């Protein structure tokens, strides 16, 4: 379970980095903010699930 959460966390981080790299220079600011907010929300969600798993909530 922890391995899957780590992979999800790593995937979210990579998506966040790619969104920042691709959309920052020439794209519209609103689109960049949308993808950044989505990626940050996914990172927070993955981190929260990692913490809950670490605290012993394995049956989510």
C-alpha cells in the first residue's frame, strides 16, 4: 500500500513540475494557475494519505 502511495505522490510531483515547466512561458495565466492548483491539490491529497497510512489507517 505504501509503495502505491509513494508512486502516486511521485507522479503528482512530476505532473506539477511538468505543468510549471510547460505552461509558464507562453500560456495564459489562468490555465497555468488551474494546472498548478490541481497538481498542488493532488500532492496534498497524496501526502495526507501517506500520513494517514503511517498513523495506522490502513482500511481507507
